[in-house]
C-alpha cells in the first residue's frame, strides 16, 4: 500500500528528508507516486562532501545533494523552516522538482527568507539567479492552516494530509497522512476498503517552551516516524533552566567581557530574547546591551511579533499588560556588514561587557563565526551553548576542547573552514558553558508521552534524527512500554 524511505537524518540529526511512496494500485493509471517530507541540509560530519570547495553550478549542486530519484515525487511537505529540514530545497528545484511545496501559514511566511539565505550561502550570490529561483519557489509554495485536512495534489484522493502544532518553533508542525485505498470495482471510487494513518513528527518541541503552545498527540497512528535528538535524556524544568541561564549570564558578566551565544536565527533567538526580557523585567541584567547581530534573525523576530496570534497564553498576557517580550529598551540589532565589523572591532579592543546573540547555531558559518575567530583567544570572553551541536561542527569541537584551558592552562583550539580548502586554527582561552536543558526539542519523557497519549497507538515506529545512543535508548523505551515494532533505519 505504501513504503517509506529516508534520504537523511538517519546517521545523525541533520539532512531530514523522508519519502512516502504509494503503490500504483491505488491510482487509476497504476503508476506509483510519492511525496517528500522535508528536504534538509546536511551539516558537520553528516555532510555529503565536507571537503568540497564552492559549488560551481546549480547542476553540480543538485547532483551532489539530491542523490535519489524524484521522477514520481508529486509534492513536498515542510514541517518547519530550520535549515536542516529545508536547506536542500534549492537543490531539489535545480533537480527539476515542480510540484507544490506545502507548509503552515507561519512557515510559509518565514520560509522564503531561509531559502534565499541558503541560496546565497551555499549556491550563488548572483542576484539575477537568486531572483529567478525565488520567483519559482514562491509560485510553488502553498500555505495551509493548522488542523485542516487537504488532498495532496496529484494523488486522486488517495492521500490526505494535515499539519498539527509541533511546538518546536513558530509555525512548526508534525504531519498526519491518511493513505486510502478505494474499491477498484466501485466506479465512483468512494468506497474505502483500507486506510492507514502515517505520522511524521518533524521536530517536536519541549512543553512550556517560551512563546509556543505545547504539541498535542494525534488521536490515531498506524505508523510513526519520530525524531530522537534527546531520546536518551530528560531536560530540566523551564524554571530551572531559566534560573541557570540567569546565573550563568551573571557569572559571565563578572569577567567584564563579551558573552557570545550561538543561536539559530529562527526560534532559539526569539526564545532567548523572551527569557532575557523576563530577567530584565525582574530587575536583573541592568545596564547591559543585548545585541542581536543577524539580519536574518532580526527579520524573523519581526515576523514573530506579527504572528502574536500563535503565541502561547503566557506570552499574550505579557503583551496585554504592556510589555514587549521581543522588543525592549536594552535590545540592539545589527544589520549591515559594516555595522557588524565596527561592533566586532570595538568589542575586541575594549573588552566591553555585552551579550551577543548571532547565527549560526552550530558555529559553522554566519556572523557568530567572526566573533569566535576574534574573541575565543580572549580570556574575558564567555561562550554559552544553548542548543544541540552536531558531530563535526565547530560548535561541537568548542564544547569538547574549549574547557582544556581552564583545566590545564594550555588552550584548546578549533578550526574554521575558510574559502577553498583553507582552514583557520583558533586558540580557545574563553570560558565555555553548555546549558543542556535549554532546548527547543522534546526530551525522552516528552517523546514517550507523545506516543502514550495517542488513543490508537502505532504498530510500527521508525526512529530518526538522533545520534546512535539517543536512538538506541528511545528504541528500548518504546519497545518496553508499547511492545510494537520499532525500527532504526540506517543510511
């Protein structure tokens, strides 16, 4: 009736891309058809080709990134707009995909910013090509409301889909599919003789995350594809992790240097601003500049403010009381590259105390990499990680080797990729902190509850999007609790 293949997020946490294929017997012309769920970029050690230079053409890029046949792919459904879930879309278009790209209304608003940035960073800065690709992309983008069943184009009623709140970032969703087989002898094709409910989790959020409502489990599921980023551990409570962030920030400010917080432009940056505003409102963190140095993050923050109707009740109460959780007096934004360089030079020379939030979240590029290159050798600098760092990324290396200076007096180091095949080695004398509980991902308890709260539970679960230990721990937990068939796909 259907089959599922995985084209990413099976050997780690990036490159999410899954293919749901329906058998030709479900259609009048007896030709198989399929749909993609996400088309994300590989990062760090999970990349297809870590050592390759700059992509020379869209054709080469598509051959390297899209290594599976797309002849029968009718549509793409996007769970949310993080780069590890959407970063290969430009390559998919270059490979010839012309079908609809479905997303929630909030994701459809944010996604063009992400795709345009991905093209600039990974493919080309030629404005004419970018405009052409974006025009085509926007013509294929289809915005869908939450909780609304719709027939996926090209599937003759055999496939319906619905986006449900996932609570990971604004607009994020998990996807329910209804795969339906009709009586071939019934000329009206309205008699359903077999129906399966297939659910793709995307990235599920942690309950009580700032700004976002918690995800609610589907009523029914026959087969579940679920993420496992934190499948082997549980987070601290939100109150505890906010207190830990506040304590860490205060301790870092005693160094009278710059605090660097690598954060994804979408989701994590806005959540941090929300939490920092809460601390400022309570009388903490006075007389310290909070700097967001990312045009992309600034753009997303404006969209977040425009999408207040999707915020949770706590956030809406703050707005009703006259507070501005994402726009407060101590907040500064840096837009132009000239402003960025001027600020970076000032912070390096003066050692001025400030909190800088910038992308990328895994330190693999963006303006945060510039800050790290200049400020990691300075003992006054503090780096606070509040998100997952994938294997092979500079962020993971900083986490691993950064504490060496404090422990031994001899600095650790990290290497950053430069143009071509050059690498820059940077010594680490800064203090490195990791707040593991501060995550936009569900932990093991939340992932288990997502299944436990289904009225009709799946007979099969596929575990993706996690390191080996996380997937193994979650597999054992699911098997022990639910006794269903649990599969860990391999690449």
